[in-house]
């Protein structure tokens, strides 16, 4: 792959990764790839890494790990209103890597990349000297100047979110505390749904055109709704969010009914990979309709307010809550 | 940085990395950056990672580590005839990272990026769970279609290389075997020169325009001249290289005089980060002149031949040698 191709690294590349290479990657037989945006477009660049034991469980299926490594980056691109074009991969392997693991990883990566129309352009494979680490740099494109920024929300805008919130956090909780009463009380199919949301991000690529058309600001929810919303608004703007308007899956609704404290995990747990954005009130209906036409639900959950302070959540019991350091931190 | 900004990660970014951000990076306060090639140009993408204890010594100065992480990628871009435009950084920190280390790392990264005209566009900071790992994805640009490929050498072309070969490999050897007789016999200033070549790649960015104009194929020498030359030629072409024509520094010449077996380290050791390329015989003088005008020496060391088999090195004693698996492998 790019750069320091090594004798045995070359074998790995030819066997596992060359079949995934897209145009411009030159079959991964060069030190660099080419990528040129469509005329009238900007490239949008992002990078995110996942580490075994920190961002995923080392024993997760390797195809799922690959899908997550790609998905967390695709999610960033979608939230910026961009269309993916390709990616670079840094794969740092632990000393006990196996061919079976790499087979599964490459298969999962190829499938996820093909679904997203986002081919592999190059990469580097190294020994990690510790746990596995997968870093993806992903490139998308938007019409020139059309990238949707994170910190450009306007007071009075409605706060919208795609899909459902909290499922992945509950899926993680379920894996960490499988004997918890709320887990035992949950239908196995719903348990599986939550576990799947943690394991497999569902980057909302289909929402990108509508986000580009209607959102005044956008980001993906990776570190918890409460903290990410605070980051999106920054200083000088606040938010009022109605808990009753939060889009919860049937599984999340039942889990919270069984154990009301789980709403904190829903709001702060992270790994949602939904798109959080702000939309002028008069555009919300059109935004929802365009997203629906692309197969995605969009919920309006609150309003951007003036003033400082973290977003205020009006809970179902009438209490108001804030999550001061709401964002989940791996670091 | 891009993607999963975390509470305490945000503090690191604001303190250490936001000062390094270039145009399109939006002060590292978004999940993605924008980059658009100059009209009439292609973007050239590469990625390479370095790992503590594998690609560098964990105790190396953090500014040097940063310079190496960027330099190995700049070297790839230069060898493709491209001009750097910016980079993304994945910084995976061990659990015992310190502010002093990060201070030095950011300072070295900023200095190296400024020298190369290649600003930081975004990144991700994570815990590694093991040794430090630094992955850089670097973007350059070339006039449309002008990228210089690795595998396009023609039989009869002259094989050229910038600068000097083997210094970094000897610098590494010197650190691993400080008590070796050849080290003791070497002037301390020359020892320091070799050590510096290992520690600090000198990406040959100044050679890029001449490479673009004259080279039929090019790559950077990162894994040893013998193995990298074999990779560049691929199947169906060979090479005849005159050891007497190899550009050796004064330090390398003295080291090899003291211990003749060191010529193997010179030819296979790696970390040179010189540009290896092929040039039609009638263009060699012009190529050398243009490189010289940019402050770089270029040596013609051999010729591309027809036929299979690894490059043949005609040694000073008249013997012919090949290095079958000559490329150094970290993997």
C-alpha cells in the first residue's frame, strides 16, 4: 500500500486489499493514489480511528470491525452533506493477527465500501505493538462552498435528528451488563436490534442531499446527543429539547420503561451515528419530506435558543435536566 | 479533531493542534475539512504510519518523531512529482503520554509542516492501548495526469537517485551497536550526521518538478535501495547497478572502508527517503542540471535491462551481487 511497501506487506495487500481498490488507486501498486473532485465540487476530508478494547470489542467479528471503522467516517461525510468518493486505510495489526481475521476484515470492508460507493484508494499496514488500530481517512465531495458546517446554527432554528437515538449506547450497555434486569425483560429480537446498532453504524448517506439543502448546521452524533448538541451550538447559543420528542426505537422505549435511569445512557452514550442538524422552522416539513423520500425519518426535537449554558432537556416528568459534561469520552 | 471530538480531546486540539491548522481546516472545530485542487490539477493521496519501537525509538525527541511521521509521507508525494497541500493526522497515544511530549510533538510537527508548506487539515486523537502510533494521510497536487508512476520504467532508461544512500541505515546501525569498531573509528561529527539521517528524513520536495518533467517512473527509497528498485521494475525488467556509482556520503564511505560488510546495510537498510527514478538516457544531464539548480544532487547509478530477476549490483571487487529479498520488512 502507499509508502513503505514491505516484502510481506505486499503479499497481504495483493491478497486482501487489491481486490477492493478503486479507480485512482492503481491496484495499490504505487505509493500514492489520485483523486480529483468533480468540476465545481470541493473535496471534504475526515479521519477517525478505532482501537480494539477502546472503540470496539477485540472479539467482535472482523467484518463488523471493518464496517465500524469505515462507518464512523462515512457518518461524518454524510453529516457534512457530502457524497463519499474513496478512502485510505491504516491497519495496525497486533502480533497475534490471523489470516482468518484478515479474511473477515477485508470481506467486511469490501462490502461496506461497495454499499457506500466508496472504494479503497491506498493505505499502510503495520504492526501495532499493542491492540489492533484501524484509522480511515475518508474523502467525499460537495458542490463548491456547499459543505454544511458544525457551528453555524441560528437562534430560532429547530433541532432535528435522523433515525433513533440511544440504541447503540443501550447495545453497549447490554453487552457490558448482560444480567441486568432490563436486559432479561427485553425480547431477544429487541436485544439483538440494540446489539446490532452498537456493532454496525448506519451512516445516513441517504440524508446528505437534504442536509445540504435545508440544514443551517450539522454534525453526526458519535459521542452522545447531549454533548454533541452542546458542541454544535458552542458559546452564545443554547437549546431547549423536549424529551417527549426524542426518537426512540421500540427497544429503547421498553428498556427505559423498565429502567428509567437508562435515559441518561440514551442521551449521553454515543455511537448513534445519526445526523444532528438545525433547520429554519419554515423548512422543517420539507426537510422531513425529502428525508422520508430517501427512506429516513427525521424528528424535530427542540429549538436553538439564545444565551449560554448547556442544552436543557425537558423531561417527561416535567423536570429540566442538563448534562454538563454530557459527551462520552474515550480519552 | 475530525469525527469523534471528545471533551478532553477538544482541549488537546485547541491547545496543541489548532495553531497548526491551515485553510480548509476550519480551526479544527468541525468534523471535516475541505480541500480543492488548483484547477487543472489532480490530488495525490498517500498514507503512512509510524509506530514507537518499530519505526522509531520511543525515546526519540518528540519533535523528531513528528518530523519523521510527516517526512515519510512528504517523501512519497515528492517522488510522485507532486506539491504538498495538507495532511490529516491520527495520533494514538500510549497511556503514559505527557504534556511535555505533546508540546514537543506539536512543535516539531508545526515546524516540519511549515517548511513543507503543508498545513494540518484535521485528525483524530485516541488512546492506543499500546505504543504510540502516528498515521498521516497527506495530500499533494500535480497537473492533471502528470503523476509519476512507480511501475512505468522503460528498458534502457538510466536509474537515478537523489542525495546519498545508506546514511539512515548506518545511523540506525550506529544506535543499535554503538560499541562496534566502525563506530568508534568514525569522527563524532560524521556519527552525528548518520544519526541525524536516521532521525530526520529529508523529503526531496525540491526535486518534484524535475521528477515530473524527466522521470519515466519514480518512488521514494524507504525500504532499501535494492528491494525498492526491484519493486519499481517489477516483472519483465531487471537492472544493472554499478556500486562504484552509488552516491555515498563521506561518513558512509568511511564506515564501509572500516567494515566492508556494511555495504549490505547501505543497499538494503532503508529509511533513505531519497527519490529513485528512471530517466531516458538523453534526459539525464538535463535532469541532473535542473535538480542541481534546486540544490539537489542526482546520481545515475545503473540501467534498466530486459528480463526477469532482481537487480544485479556490480561490486567494486568485480563480483556481481543480488539481494533477493532485499527490502527491509518491519512486518
